[in-house]
C-alpha cells in the first residue's frame, strides 16, 4: 500500500508555486459557495454516509452506525464537547456519549438548508470517523467487514479532517470511495484504542501479521506532512487494513497487540 498523501502535498506545493510565480501559469479559479471551518462537517454529506451504511449493511449486518470524535492536537481535552446541526433557520442539538460517539439525527429542514454539523472546538483540533462495531467481539479485536463499512461510510461522509482548505479540496477531488476503500493504494486510516505494537488478521486457520508499512500511517510521515494528517497526535495508534483483499472474508478478526494495558475505568475518565 502506498498512501496518497505525498502526491497530494506535491499538488499543494505546485499550486502555491504557481501563485507565487507572478502569473506565469494561471491557476484555475475555484468558486466555493460557503467556507466552513474544517472541523465542521457537511450535514448532507454525513447523511449520504448514513444512506451508504443502509445500502451496504450486509458487510456488518448486526452492527449499528455511530460517528465518533477523536483528538488531533496535543493536550486537547475531549470532555465537554457540544455538537449541533445548524442551518439558516434550524439548530438541532446532537447528544454525545461518554466515548465521544453520537448518532446523527435526520432533519429535512437541515437538509434543505445545507446545514453544517458544528462542534465547539477549534480548527484542526479534532478528527471524525464512522464507528461500526459488531456486538459480541472479544476485547482488543475488530471485525474486517465492520472496518470495510466504516471506510465506505467515512469516505462518503467526508469525515477526514485536514487543516489546509486547499489540501482538503484536493483530497475530496482526487479520492473517491473506491480509491480509498477498494484499492491497495487506498489510504483510509483507522485508529486503535491505544498505542500499537502490532496488528494480526485471523480467519480460521489462516493467521497473518500486518507488515510495518501498514502501521503508524505507513511510517512515511515527515514533520511537514504530519500537520496535514489527522493522525497528528494519534500516530502510534494508526493502522491500515487490507479492505480490498477479498481473500480475507468479512468475518476476519483483527487482533491488536497494544504497548500498554487498558487503563482502569476511573483512570481513563480522569485522563479525559
């Protein structure tokens, strides 16, 4: 797998160079009807992600859909977050669970007004993901079909947060759901609960460890690139999954080998 991030950064750099070159090569004008803080999300896009979940629910037939907020910046406190769907005339509060996950309510007026999903946090402070977990799994495991559906929903909903408006536009323009989720070149990052030593796939008698290049955002993040990645403070928790590889069935179990034991519930709450 080869992440697409370096190629996108080259395009960003090229655009900046053209702009600084005194007009030697005109840069195409992009008209944006509304400019939103990248930490906010399009309500329409997130509803489209929910609709994709319903269409492809067979990948994770017993799992519900939630969305989740994750930190991007060092020292960010993830308690006390409020979330709402806001349009021109409508404002709908969204209830957030203790793990910072939520179910997005449907509202026709918000859809008509092209509302945004707004959080009370600064630009680039958080990232967003779909959260799809089949019940009954053993601790420290996931199911590959759940991850496949998480990627499709997350990509459809436009959840990946980048702190450059130009970079975010290029990402959305160049990375379709199929490119991200159904190709070895895909680069949809997943986040484990804690820092990782390794990740193992298990399907019946077949057992394989993920190679290093599928951990830690591919091991290719430079300080300059890291600021564009929503893995910014969660790098040691990141991994790619072989979503495209049909030789691994949807019921494949993904096992995590963590660097640390899980914190007791009281300590985990205090750390938030």
